[in-house]
C-alpha cells in the first residue's frame, strides 16, 4: 500500500508531476527498462528480487546491505513464537465468512501446494495471507486512500497445508491500489503469502499475482525480480476446473521453497503492506 517515505531521487523538476511533486511513471519505466536491458545481456538466471533496485524508491535507504547471517536455531527457539495444529481453525482459511455478512467483490478460491526443491510436499505448514479488499483498500491505518473499506472483510487468513502439502483459501479477488512510489503508481492486484516454516527464522514472505495484469510492466516491486522466468512464478494460473458454478472463480499457485524453481520471496523490510 501507500508508502509514506519521501522518495530519494536525483530527478529534476521536469520529471515530476506539478501537482504531487512525485516523479513520473515515464522516469521509472525508463529505469526499469534499462535494468532489464542490462540483465538481458547475460540472461543469467536470478531467482530472487534485487534488494538494491533503485526504481523501488522507498526501499533505497532501508534495504539490507549486509550479507545474511546464520542464526543459532536453538537460541531463536528460546523466544520465537510457536504454534500447534490445534491453534489454527479450519474456518480461518475462508476470508468470506469472518464477519456478519458477505464481503463485496469476486469470490475466488486459491489453492496449491507447498513443495521443497525436490518436489516433495511440505506438510502441516502454517500458510498466512493478507490482502486488500475488492476496492483495493487494506484494513490498516497507513492505508487512507479514498477507496471503501468493507465491513465484512478483514483481508487476513491462515491455514495449514495437508499431508500432500496442499493449502486452500476462499477469499475475494483483491483490487489494485495506488502507492506513493511515484506519480500514478498502482500495484498490480496481489495476495501476500507467508510460509512460516518450523522456526521463526525460516519464515518466507512473498506475493501472488493474477494472470494478465496490465500493471506488471509498470510496477517496480514486481519488476525488482529482473528475470522474467522468476517473475512469472509469482503469477497464479486461472483454473476453470477449480471454478464452481454460481459461486467462485479458481486459481492455482504452488510455492516452491528451494532449488532452481524456487518461488521468489521478499524481506520483511519491503515497503508494501
Ligand atoms: Fe500489498
């Protein structure tokens, strides 16, 4: 959602919109195109978002600059949160029944498997999601843009994968929403996913997108994964066999934790909600 940090840039007044003072999409798109062109020279596979991706302005001064450090797992377990299978109610995977009435928007199911790099199911894993409502609005104090809140939709859910590594959520298709990375910056519609792992230090966070979104080429967060093959692993597949008559559309999306087909993930330092 909207990031309130002032973008750190070197552009001139001519590159900014006179009303908002924010840089123009054309400036950002030019930078993103240039980075893509440089990457294409070698075409070296990149499986993760770039931490240092200048068009994602609001993360310029806060992205990690040091290499990751190994953490003593026993030490972490002394204070990390723990959960058990009984802590997660099956109803928490249905985001359309959390309040007194039906949320507005396109009801949808998203399901898939959590897999390791060898294609083996990752069983009984806590999968959490959070998302905007159909109008593109989050229930969050930092999201104040003029789109309606839905009293029947919190945008949060969780579930455990089953013995085959399968998760399944029923929810509402989120809308795209504006943020202040630059003038007319709009995020493609997406659902945030977290896979908890067995320790707090193993938690992975990523975003799932919807096929054919016209905002993909314009979005510095999506484009911070410069390898198109890796980016596309964040896009769900529409599955008409999963779609149900007069009830919900269906999407499939697998999460692969390791290996060359690994799902790109992000750090907790990212500016998007
Ligand atoms: Fe978001």
